[in-house]
């Protein structure tokens, strides 16, 4: 079984957006894009990464949010087209980021235009988080920390309803001795980022993860590659998928063998080859086992 994780592509272009047409928090977001982000996150880099990801032939592509910059309808529609080109809904699992629900009205658009990726396989009309996918003995769980925040804030929140549901899902997986891979946009533990960008209920989530530890947690939001061991859980952040400096993705191969499960994880990062062409090369590789 093969998983690929990528995050924070920030793929949308605001070149045709009029600053005068924007209101509230979108003003500052647009200025940030114009001054810095449009130079750091390039469509050409994302296109190279997308081609590389498709070539991995993953069983499931995992995307942990921030597809856009300021949550405009034009951006969300553009991102919907990118998702369709990257993978089919049954092969791609998505959770939203804070930039995806940047301002009033964004959340409704995200759910409507990305819904087949956010909620694929959910029963009936259930469009609530957490969402669950079953994949050859592995349970994939996606939660949403995306919420509209005040100016200059990029915090996230799960809320008690999600935390309660997540507790039941993790407890059930533990009772069935089934490994879990958790997808979340914000860093899941206290102290992993500053107060302006943190998960507001990270302490509650930490207590839950201590009781029912997943095998893997993938998140984004921080725009750099980082790994952290939390008990038996590996927590992995991956650099922004369109970053000119360190665009990256992770490939995880999972193989059950008797009473153990073998994991192999490779981090692939952008580099120039001898002909000055962009490519993605393995810069780190890890293997480990977990009881099955």
C-alpha cells in the first residue's frame, strides 16, 4: 500500500483580482500575496510536483489543506480543477486549511466545489468531519481545523463535536488493532508553532492522542519539512508543494507481514539536475515496524 502526502500548494493566482473589490481580511491577504507569496509559491513548481506525484501511483494521495490564498470563489474553482487533474476522488483524501476558509462564504464554496474529495465515501448526506476511509487494513481519518479568523490570525479549531467523534474512531481502531493515519492542517500538539498560528484546542487533542495513538499524523500549515516522535506516533509536516525553495512530498509504503507492519517513508524535495531542470529527489528515507 502506498500513500503520498503533500500540503499547502497555494496554487491560485490573484493577478486578475482587483484590490478595490476586496473587503476585510482579504485586503491583508492580497497584499501578502502581492508582496511575498506570488514570488515564493509558483504554479510551475506545483505542476512539476503534480507530475511527480502522479508517477508514484499511490493508492491514496493525502492533501492537508491551503490550496488557495484568500478563499475567493475564483480560487476555489481553480483548485477544484487541479484536484481533478491530480487524482480521482476515491484516490485523494483532502482536509481544508485556514486559507481555504479565509473569509465569510469560503467554507460553503469549499464544501460545494471540493465536496467529492472532502467527503467521498461518506454515508448519505453526511458532510461532517471527521471523515474516514478504509484502505487495506489502514484507517485514514481526516479532521478539519479550518475556521475563519480575525485579521492577522491563522489559528485553527477542532471543537468538542469533532473531538468526541475522533475519540470514538480512534478507540474503535485501537480495539481492532488497526493502524490509523490522521490528516489535519494545523500542527496537532501545543508548542509546535506560535500562538497566532496554533490549534486552539491542541491540549485536548494531545490528551486524546496519548490514549489512542495513531501510527502516523500528517499536517501542513508550517511550510517546511519537520518530523516529530510523539510516543509511538510519527508526526510529519511537509513543505509547501509549490515552494520555489523546498517544495516536497512524502511517499509512505506500508506492508503488513505476519504480526508486524513495515513502514518505509521517503521525503522527496525539489532540486536541479545537471541540465538545470527541476526534479524531485529523495533527501531522507526511514524504515520502521509497528505491531499489527
